[in-house]
């Protein structure tokens, strides 16, 4: 049995991204968040979580 869950709208994506990024030290401005929100149209909540995890690992990857 499958339950179809709709993709998050821009307001929901904004809330998810801001919540997931609260523990990260970042210099993202509101404009930066708006750009990310626009570019993640069609992403699921799981996709957004993966994007945030990948962004958080960026500084560590640059060390190696």
C-alpha cells in the first residue's frame, strides 16, 4: 500500500531548510535562502534533508 504525500510548497521548503540549517554556522542571507527555495522546486522533504547534509559536509570535504 502506498500513500502519496504532496511535495512541499515554497513556504514549507523555507521552513524545512531554515530548520535543518539552524545548527550550522552559515552566512546565508534571506536572499540566499530564497534562491535555494526557488531552485529546489520539485524536491521532496527527504531531498531537502540530503541537500542540507551535503552542504554541511562541504567544509570537511575541502580539507581533504
